[in-house]
C-alpha cells in the first residue's frame, strides 16, 4: 500500500522536515508500505500523487492553535483524492505538541470524506526532542506511537482500498 507523508510547514527555518524524515524512515521499515514524502515547501502536490495514495500522514506544526495556512490551501486544492482514505497525523509544536492543529485537521478531513485515525505521534517542544543528526533523543515512546498509528492506518488502508474497489466511492455521495 502506498503512504504519502505530507510535510505541512513551509516557513523558512522550519523544523518540519526533521520530524517528517524521522517518521518516513520509521514507516519505511514496514514491509506492507511504500512511502513517499511530499513537501509543501516544494509546491503543492499534484492530483496524481494523491490519487495513487492509499493513505496519508500529515506532519503538522501548530501555529496559533491551528495548522499552517499553506497546508489548508493544499488540502482544499483537491477533492476526490482524499475520499474514503485514512489520514493520520504526526504533530509537533510548543506546549501543545501540535494537538490543537490535529483536532482542526480532523474537521477538515471529515468534510472531505476522509477517515482520520485516532492514534497520533506528538512532540512537545520538538526541536529539543531530536539530536543534531535528526534522530529522536528518546526513540522508544515516539517509535511506539508511530507503530500504533501505522497499524491503524494500515488496517483502514486495506479495508478502504477493498471497499473502494468493490463499491467506487463518490457516485452516491454529495
Ligand atoms: C506563528 C507561530 C505560531 C505558533 N503558535 C503556537 C501555538 O499556538 N501552540 C504551540 O504549542 N506552539 C506554537 N508555535 C510553536 C511551533 O509550533 C513550533 O515552533 C514548531 O516547531 C513550528 O514548526 P516549523 O518549525 O516546522 O514551522 C508557533 C510558532 C509560530 C512560528
């Protein structure tokens, strides 16, 4: 199954790529997934990439209790590529660990007929949680959280891929 990891922060000096690279590397350790990273700082993803995906993970910081504007633009640009697919979140921020951004994203993805999974990976004060080489200083807890997220995502990914095949989504939905 194809997982697309979306790097949601685009600002100069951002920390997002470090978090995304760690998560993508972790996901690449699974035999059931192929992983592609889409960095919004390099432009919005094309519809073909998103359509080919079976599942998504959005790596998002929290800015003023929500997620970045460019991420919203990228999500809004597409409709059908999100439908009937699971979306997970890896978040980071200051004291919030990005969790308020994640809760806002759940509302957005519900409108797009996507299924958000419960488990998240969250980093409070993220830059302090990684060493100079980009590895988590304490890899155990975040690795375990990533495994739980990926297990749920894979379950939904398989279930929804089979369902889309049996019953193409969209014909009878608004
Ligand atoms: C404009 C702005 C607003 C922020 N607002 C919050 C916030 O509401 N809650 C929080 O926990 N952290 C907040 N932060 C901290 C960021 O989430 C944190 O610095 C994160 O690493 C930013 O991600 P980035 O470096 O990938 O852009 C804010 C940072 C910026 C730049």
